[in-house]
C-alpha cells in the first residue's frame, strides 16, 4: 500500500449563483480549475436566510450529473420530468442531466441554517446525450461505517474499509465515483483506500486535520497526488469533518457554456439552439 500525499490546494472563493445564493466555490471557480472528472464543487452554508432564500429557480443542464448533499436544511427539487424530491438533513439528490433537464432547487425554510454541497460530475462523450434521470436518496439509505478513528458515510463508490468491502448507495458508472463524508473525533486516525488511477481530493469543512504530515486547508479542495492507493488522516484537537471525493478521469476535451458541458464548441452551439427552440428536453 502506498500513501497519497498532498499535491495542490485550491481555496474556495466566495461567490453567488442561482438567484443570489451565497456559496464558496473551489473546483470550477474558473474553467481551467477542474479535476477530471469533476467540474465544480460548491459549499453553501449560512444561518442568514437572505444568503439562500432566493434559491435556484428553473434552469437547464446538459452533459453531466449534479450531486447535492444536504448536511442541514430543507430544499425542494422539481424538474420537467415530473420528479419532485425533498432534500433534508443528511439526504442526497443525484441528478443525471444527460441530453437535457430543466429543474429548480428552492429552499423550503425561511429561517435557520442551510448547509451542504453541490458537486458537478462530468459524463463521457458517449453518455452525454443519455436520457435524463433523478434519484432522491434518503439519509437512512446511506451506509455509515463506524471505525475506531471515526465514521464514514459512503454516499457513492466501493471501498474496502477496515478489511471489509463496502458499497455506497450509488455504485458503478463510467467514472466509478467515490463520495464519502468522514467524521473524526479529536485525535482520531483513519487509513482509507483510494483506487490507483483515480483523481481525488479532500474537502475539510469543519475542524482541523492532516494528510500524513501535511495540514489540510479548511474550505478548500485539497488535491491528492496522482499515485498511491490509500490515505492516512489524523484529526486535530477539535476533531474534523471532511469529504473524500474521487473518480476515474475521462480524459476528453471539456467545453463549457454555463450549465451546458460538452466536448466541442459545435456541440455547445447545437445545445444553445436546442434550448432556444425548445428541443433540449425533447
């Protein structure tokens, strides 16, 4: 087993999206700041309703998947397919835009904390025009593995944890994504596998933690070295909560125009025509 080291740190920048929702964006803050197959990672979190109440009114997507993980709060998803899903504490919404989807994500609370993440996962060219789909994952569907050094909520992917093969709620796919929420008590230590060949990052969103002997930066995409098949984590005096996100790179050109992600400029132009003419979701 070979330990992965820390390769690069991409601090999240404060910005806004949707109808003015305040977010912190690491991956995707510029179009050349990506980690194949991941296009964007946003952290949102505020106790001020003004920071989130306007939500994300109806808007289109094509060519990738979105994964929304709600740590705390209540948001409603609705799309043109007739899907409707309540995203609550600990729940996940996994949406495949494929050839086209039009959806909205609107807060269902007027006060209190709303906190979570949205990840954009690219699709290979052969799958960009697949049928759109949607999956509403309840908290109780997500496996939670308790270990001496902490616990791991395995949202997606396959991992051999503590010598036992474990399957997340979402498994497989061309990019074989891994998405895990890791909670560590003060002084906790964990060693976890990361598949050789997967691009991977750690996102520390609470507390302090080290990867090996390097401190992870809070609210940043801590990018892991390319080689190695496991990570060694240790939490600081206040414990730590962090995401492990990894996936098999696609290795194809990426051309993005806002909510549309294709492989060529011509495909983007066709997408814009389809959207203008009402064919995006046809």
